[in-house]
């Protein structure tokens, strides 16, 4: 993964959505530490690092800004968006 890969990530997501026949898939970045974040926006892509806005897979309400080296990213996945049911309240 490098600057070119992340510069065209939205085009790759759209191509996946077209092939899979789904609307608005998520982009999941998995780090070597095991942390998974949902990519919202690529802010800047340098030669050796990436700055993104994302939210943690376990906390979808808080947006975070991350700057990380490419070698720390283990994988990038395009996944269908999961629709969550409301809570029962008991």
C-alpha cells in the first residue's frame, strides 16, 4: 500500500460496490496491533505515511484523526454496511 493506493481508495470502493451489487460499503483498515477502524476520509497521503479521519469499529460515534505509517496497516477490506436494530430497552 502506498500513496497511489489510498489516493484512489474511493474509486476502488465504488468498483467493489458495483461488482457486489451493494450500496455504500465501508472501508475497514486493520492494523498489525489488531485494531480495526472504519475509514471516513483520507486527509493526506505522503510517501511513507497516511493521515485519515476514521472511527473505531467498536465506537462508531467518535470520529478520530490518525496519522500512521503504511507498514503499520495489515489489511484493507471493503465490507457491506451492517444495519443495526434498535435496542429493546430492557
